[in-house]
């Protein structure tokens, strides 16, 4: 699980973060915070001797005043440099670590002061703004794990992704018709133009019928009745926010990882003449078993949950199969991923038929929906 790197909530946590981070970077197990609150620290909050070095490096952790919206000023840099020159023993390098966002003018000023300090025989000066520190956190695993699990635990993003019944596994027992078709070629008959002649050839009728016979929709409404597809397996996915902060601007991608199934979202039509324009939050990518859940409401508050539209799936091969649904949730500050599983225990009903077509066809075996 990867979480976006957020700023610590207070300067004490930021100071601890700097100690942990540069301790890992410097490979310095003896890195320390300097003194205690209220004592003269000579511009140095954290110090240590990096591995294979003989001189001390010091860090000034800026962000103590107006913490969240603080900006580093040139006067602050000047004052801290002046104080750091009094640190004993003499520093070899002096770091500014700040929660302020990157500012090209301040970075330029720090570079100028760095050269001046070296020319005057003092320490090197380096500036790390929050974006720089975030990069370093991600590059140093021990610090990343520690920060996410401890200090940043105060802002904890987490989700629970399950099926509609709050489980992560479902079993289905769909039925498929294994049909042995023998084709009989008949002469082509052009339309007569009569009132009952719709102009559909046997081939066209076959194509339209086959599209319905292999679709995963659980219910199909016709002018003369309703069909229930027992080959269809219907489920939805629930996302619950179990963290302690809202998840914003989120969506979830899912990949139904099997070539042995056909997938679609369940139509909300409830009768043949239902022409209402329903809205959907779940969409399948054309020609694939991949989809995306995009809710209309883009904020999921703590302890709340939301469901995808119903998804229908049917096997197109015989035999049992395990189907993995790989999901990945992305949002403004958080990402997570996981797997749900389906077990399809398909029952086969064998049938035979003879069909007429004006186009010569080879006899075939097809897997069709079992419809009641």
C-alpha cells in the first residue's frame, strides 16, 4: 500500500523525521537532537558524523512558526547561518530542512550563501524543501516505513474492498448449454416485400440470436416475455473507508483476469418499453474484461461505503475456474490495490439442433446461455 507523503502536523514530529531520515542517509547510528527545548542550539536541531567522515554535519529544521503555511525567508537563512558558525565543534556541512514548498528564489539565495560560506572558510550550506524531503523519504525504505506507520499514522488512509456481501470470495454455479449444431444449407430466398416479411435472412437472424445467446445479462426483456439467464453471475463491489480521514477525488480500476468469461454491467432496464436514461458509475472498456468505477460523489468520508453498479459475468468455457478480480483504487492523496476472487463451478447441459442457413457452414459446438 502506498500513501502520499504528507507534512508532519507539528515541528516536533518534523524534527524527529529529519533525525530518522538523515540518520539513514548518513548511515549514522549516533545522530542526535541538539539539547532540549529552550536551550541555545546555535542554529542546529539535529547533528551527527556521517559514515566515513570525521566532521559534524548539522540540520536546522525550519517550520516552527506558522507551521502549515510557513515560507522560508532570506533573513531566516542569514540568522541561522550566523548562529551555526558558533556551533562547537565546527560544522563541515549545514542543512536547512523545511516544510515550506520549493521556491526558486530561496533556493538560489541558499546556493549563493553556500559559495560565500565556503570562500570564508566555513561549512557548506544545503537547502531541502518539502518536495525534496518527500523524494528522500521514498528513496529510503526504513524511514518511509517508520514515517507511514508512526508519525503519519495520525492521518491514516485505508479502505476495505469486498463484494456486496462483505466477503472477498464468491462461489457461483452457472449453467451453460453445450450445443452440437448441424447446419443444413438452403437456397437463398430474397425478401418478398410482404407485410410479414421483415427482410431478415437466416444468417442475420442467427447473428442477432447468437449475440443474445452469449451475453452475460441476467434478465432480458422482450415484447412477448422475459428471459432469465442462469448462466449469468451477478455481483457488485463495495468500497468502505476504514481510515480516519476522507478520501477525495477517487476512482477504482478493476481487471477481471480470465479469458474464460464475458463481463458487462447489468442493465437497469426493468421492462421492454423502459426507455429511461439511467446513470451508471461502473463502465467496462470495450473489447476487454477491464473496467472502472467512477462515482458521481467524489468524496468518501470516514466509515462510509459505496457500491459499484451490479456487474454480470458468464463463463464461456466448460469446467470449473477460479477468477481473480484485481482492483486498484487511486485518489488525491492515497492509492491501494488488492484481489477479490470468484469460483465458477459451471454445470453443462448438452443439446443438439439442426439449423438452416443459406451460407454453407461447418457443424460446430457452441456454449450458449441456459435461459428459463
